C-alpha cells in the first residue's frame, strides 16, 4: 500500500510539472516521464519487483529535476503555479500553521461568500513552564483545491463586507489581523453594496485600523488584493505574483482583442514579464517587506517544512509590528529586530497594544505607504521650488493652527456664549414688549395687518413669476465662459431618446453652445469635454494650478509605452491625467483635483497618485474643501504594474487623514468611471455625486462578460443604478453643477466647517 501511495505521488508530481511548463518540453521533463513510465510498467507486470531502492532513486531524481526546473521559471510559470489546484490554500495554512482555529462567518459552500474565509486562530507558545495562547483574526480569500463553489478566490462585494466586519471585531478585541491574498481579482458585480464601493470601504477602514495587520501575498490581483492587503507588514511567497492585472488581461488590452478572441501564448508571456509581477520585482520596488522561500516549483499541501517557516515568519512579522510601537520594551524590541526568523518562537511579546501605541501603529502604516512609488514618476520641480513649497506648507499649517485651532477655538467659545446670551435677551424682549406692540398695532393706522398683506402679495408674485438666470435656475440660453469646439459645426443631430420622448432634431451650435450638451426636450446629456467644466464650473483660467511639473513616465520600461505617453502629452498638452489647482466657488476657496479622460483614459499611475495626495495634503494644511472631479477614468494604468495599483491604498490613506482632520471631500463623476480609483480614493468619499452623463462601476461591460460569462444590459452602469445601490448620493444636471457644488459646500462637511 505504501508503494502505491508513493507511485501515485510521483504521478501527481509529474502532472503538476507538465501543468506548470505547459507550453514547452524540457529534457528534465522528458527524462522524468521516461523513468516513471519504466517504473509503472515494471510495477504493472510484477508489483513486488518495485522495491524501496527503486522508489528512492526516482524520488531523488524528481527532487533534483524540480530544483533544476525551478531555476528556469518565467513570470508566467509562476502565475500557473499559484493557480494550480495543488497549490496550498488558506485552509491548508489554518490546519498547519496555527495551533487551533474556528472558522466564523459561515462555513464551506453554505457561507454567504465561500471565497472569503475568516477564522479566529491561536498560536500556542511555551514561555518557560507556561503555555500561552496568542489570538489572531485570520482573513483571506479561499481558492480551495479546485472547488467550483469557491469561485476561484474571486470575492463578491458581500464577502469583502464580511471581511471588513471582522477586521473591526479584531480592532475591538485588540488582537492582530493576519490577511492572506489568494485572489485573481474581485468579482465584478455591482449588486449592493457594489464591488468598487465595498473595496473602497475596506481600504478606508484599513488605512486607520487600530490593530496590527500582517498580509501574506500568494496571488494578488489588483483591487481584490487591496481589499485586505493594506498592512503594516507585507510578506510574499517566493512563487507568488502581485499585479495590477492578469497577464491575459494585459495581453488582451495590448493586442486590442475583442469578441472573445484569445491572445497568443507569446504575447501573454511577454506581458507577464513586462508587468514585473514576481516577488523579487515587488521587493525591489519596495511594495513588500520580505519574501518567504517556497519549496522548488511552489508550496503544496505536503510541504510541512514550508508551513513551519511560514509560522515563524508570521510570528516574527507580528512581533516586529508590535515592538515598533510599544514603549518601555527596549531590550525585546532590539532582540526582535536583530533576531532571525528561526528565533521568532523563542521571543515572547504580548500583542495587545495601548491606545497610544495603536495611534503610533496607524501613523507608521500611513507613513510607510506615503513613501512608496517615489521612483515611478518624474518631478521636474527644481530644488529651489521644492524648498519654497515645503516652506509654504509649513507657513500654511502654522497659519491654520493659529487661526482655526488656537484663536478659532476661543472665538467659537465666545461666539457660543454671546449666542446663548443673545437668545436669552431676545426671549425676554419678546415676552416683555409683545403685549405693547400688539396694542400699538391696533391703535395706529397702517399697522402690522397692512404690512403682512403687502409681504404676502410680494411672496405670491415671486412664486408665480418665471425663473430667470439671476436666480441660478435658468437652464437654457445662458452664456458660458467656454463652449465646445463642436458648437462650430453647422449641422443637426438626433437625440438618442427620439423614439420614446419624440425630441426634435437639435442644431449642433445650440446644443453644444447655449444648451451645454443637454437636450432641452428630454434632458439627455451628450458627452462634454473636461475643459467645459474647468472653465464654466471651476473658473480654471483665473485659478492657481500647482504641482504641474509632476509627469507620468514608464517606470517598468514597458515596450512602446514611452511613445504612447508622448502622444498623449502632445495631444492634450498635459503631463499626466491629473490636474490640481486652487479656485474659488462663489467666494469659497477650494482645492480641486481633476482626472482627465483624454489623457490615457484618465488612468491613474504614480504621477497621478502623487498629485492627488499632494492636493489632499494642501487642502488639509490650508483648511480648504477638497473636490475631485472625475471627467473619466479607465482605472489603474496597467503599464505601470504595481507602481499603479499601489496608488489605491496610498491615495485612500491621504483621504482618510484629510477627513479625520475634519475636511470636506466631495467627488463628482462624469462620463465613464471604472476600476481602481472608484474602488479606493474616490469611492470612499462620504459625499459622491454624478452628472447625468456618467457611467460608474468596478469593471466595464466587456471585462464583466469576459471574466464571468454574464452579458450585462446596456444601462448596467448608468448613474441611476449607482444611486439606487447607494454608491452615489445624487445625480446632477450639467448646467447646475456649479450651483449644486456651492450649495453642497454650504450644507455639508465634517467638524471643521472652516470656510463658512
């Protein structure tokens, strides 16, 4: 029986090797196949003819060949390794790394989302003669070993919502969180609460979660990975990958493939290499902290030494995160930093943190992500200008502190006191003088009754007269500061709603001139250039732009991407897809960040992320509202790889710091807004609105159909669907955007309503 099991194990190993190296035959693979076939033939004829020495020899040959083949792995080979059904999964880790665990939030296929596994787990450690149990919350995607109901580790929105719930439970119980990233990407459905919106919520909460968070990356696919991957320590398995998109997805985009056409294996291999997705690439770029070495050709469930190594790494990483913020633990903190992973179990440190230590932990986490991707952008600002900007920032912060905190706090107290006194005086005056006033009104002619009648007539006339532009309610015939170049075309156009609304044909100069691209009959919004909003809503021509020297580059050396960037810069006159400036909206000083669709689809890379973060920091220092106008975004720029996807947690952290400081953050969507930005720093805003012409979602219709096989209806991403599931909080007419923004500034905000 033992011989049969060992032979079956050899057959499984050979199948695994062939699956990994699916597109090529190697001398080592052919030799293994030949030797195993000889062994199988001999065993079939004479089972007793296969002895232990024969099995040991061929097992040694397999071990040697696997080590040799491991040195030849390409990035795409590693992708096939992490996708293989024999790959270790989260359940294997729970069974072999932790000493005990209880799965919570549902079990197996009866879970509300079985691709998200959550467990309360225990490390049992002996310190002297005492046995100590250290609790952790384990959260991660569960792929299983080929189970169809696990959905391949693609988590649905409610699965990420469940993960967030138990992160907050861990925060309440003051225990560490261990997250495992085993996902090709999130499941792109927009059912409530919406894929993008839920990932944004997870990132927003993780940005300030008061619990040590340790993440282990095996397969990290874009937004699905970031939903649980924002951590104090990020560890990656040596055969894993972490990427902005799958190599197949990148190949489909690069090849311009449509209608279900498949990319060639050569193009997929090329994209996998150019995306820099391996553990070594991510360690070099600073996006992970450590690599855990796996056995040759990747860890499988029977590699018990790997589980012991992972256990030691997890304890070491948790000790490091805790010791970095604990006070009065100097010797043990030094010992943790100086120790090797092998010594981790011998150093005991309580993982419960004080409120002050938790605040330090959050601050260090935020600083860590703020420092990332510095080399993935070009900053043309000179040394002198940088020094001046830093000085200005200090002056703004000091001025805001003196005006709003030091003096403003006292002023608020005095205002509150005088307000209370004034209210008391008004009540006393009203009670004492009202009887006398009523008597005088009755005695004197032309008293209060005549005055009330006159006021009533004026109010009635105001209600019944036609509205005019001065009231801000006239929707047509206004003179705009900037009109679309399309208004120069001498032709007519038909409204898409003509069959249902019977709209008359529209003369283009009127439609894109006076009507601002809105059908006056049914209100259909035609797409409009971002310049229209810049000039007519934000008064860009008289605004103060900043950080315009930050420029998008090609950090990975992606083939032909330099030419595409140069073409976008020449066409738009911009250096990146993000414009940041200060403006005044009806006497309210405001900081604005704009994502421009004409520049590479408004995709976000390192330069765009840095500009957005600096705009957020500027608004925080100057105590100004922050408005993000999204003329359109195709998501994260795939040609920048993880340099792009890391902007999701970076920008979300900046937004979290700004909102926690009391700032007002408004987001306005237009045209097509999808993917990473919507699933992070845009989707986490408490105030999100959309122009009627907008489409909003986690993935475009083509991506959803390709990944899920589900054909979505044409209106699946329309703004009113986003409103119905609570993603956005209002839909605005383009002609009323400026008025509505001003109204929002006067009625919304956090505790620092400093501009009122």
